[in-house]
C-alpha cells in the first residue's frame, strides 16, 4: 500500500468516527434534555505487528490477544500477516457538564456520570459496530475485540482481574496516552473519557507515540508529586502502591448499583471519582497543576499494567 492510500484510509476512518459522534442521536445521555454523552474524539492507529502487543501478552498474561490473534479467530479462513492489520483506537471525552457534576461527588457518581457509563457505553458499542459495518462494506474485514463472543475476563497473576483485550492498552499503543497511578489512561484530553477500538485488515499510518514510558504523563511517576487521585477514591483503592482492583471492583459492583437505582432510577454502575477533580482530568498535567509538592524523587516504575 502506498503512503497516499494509507493516508486516504486514515481520513476515511476519522470521518466515520467523527461524523457518527457529531450526528448520531445515539450519542446521548438519555436524560430529559437529551444531552450529548461525548465530545469530539481523539483517534489513533497502530500496526498489527507493533511489538508492544507482544509485550502486553508478556506483562498481562498469555491469554491477552495480539491484534492478529483476535483477527485470526474471527476470520480463520483468511491468510493474513500481522503487518496487514491496523488497530483503530479512539478516546471519547466526557463533556464539561458531566465532569463538573462528578467533581462535586465524594462517594458515588453523579447522575450524568452514571448515564455516560451506561448509555454512553451503549453508544460506544454502536460506534464499534458502525466502524465494523462501514469498513466491511468498503471491503476491509474488521472485528471489534470487545464485541467478540470470544472476549472474556481472565484472572491475571500480576493484575488480579484482566481480560483478553484491553481498550486502554490499544489506545496506549496507538499513541493516545499513558497510564496513571489509578490505572486510568491519561490522554491529551485527560482521563475523564471512555475508550474503544477495532482491528481491521487495512494499512493505516501508525500514530506516533510522543512518549517513551508507559507512565510518562503521570506526575506521581515522573516527578514524585501529585497523588491527587488517592484521596478521591471513596474506598481507599488507590495508594502510592497503585490501584487495588479488588477494592474498586467491590465498590463498583456491590455498592454503586443500589445507589444509582435508588437515586436515578436505572440499572447502572460506574464511579470515576478518581477521573475527575484531579490534575489529569482534562489534559496532560504539568508540575504547575499541583499546588503542593508532596515528594521529590519519582518512585520505581512498575511493569506495564
Ligand atoms: S491524579 Fe496525579 S497521581 Fe493520579 S493519575 Fe493523575 S497525575 Fe497521576
Ligand atoms: S473508580 Fe475505583 S479506584 Fe477510582 S475512585 Fe472509584 S472506586 Fe476508587
């Protein structure tokens, strides 16, 4: 494929995603005013043969798919090399109103945040389907790993609960951001966002990764300061040691749903307190965003999440 063809493919994909987000009535919090769930996206690409995908397998667990593995499981009759595939990844930023509401919360999510978690994620699912259908119609076989019936949660020795595909890792590989102390992905529009991806048999120009380290945007790891996500967590799931997935999971699964049903009247979960009212909420934070320095030597890096 020539670089011009790759650039045309990138423009096609960008257009599908941006148009759906701006025009679709399904991009909605499904509240009284039918407010939009998400602002305009960031989109990034990575190649199916990017060695990072092998690294994820080594760090997360052997069950974690490379792009080629899930493509091959979905289209077993096609003979495809990893380098013929691209991962298309996107970031859906929460709106300012949703973030404003969640900043005020100290125990449970705001109604808008909970709606973005449930109805916004339904839209994110539709977006994955939209891209798959559109690219398939153009002749490019495509799979959304998170929508595959083969996708599954897995116990990981290193990270307790994991899965066969991680949207955040795909976004990291696709140049869209790096991880934070709380495990969230810090992107140029912050970490108050949702993320999605598909794997397609189309060659797209990989998005440059403007970072060398998987924690590069987190002030705690780079400067030994901040840690503002730690007190934001109502159940103590974030410490200087990182994110305790078990504590977080218990809160999200056992405590939050009852609150949402009682107060907002729908089935839901979510939290996002550590994603809001923190320096990395809406941008890549800088030292100037932290009022009081809490330390001076960056802690030791951990392996990729
Ligand atoms: S709030 Fe601070 S410590 Fe926590 S993820 Fe963001 S930058 Fe890192
Ligand atoms: S999402 Fe999890 S880690 Fe973040 S504040 Fe809520 S319970 Fe804590």
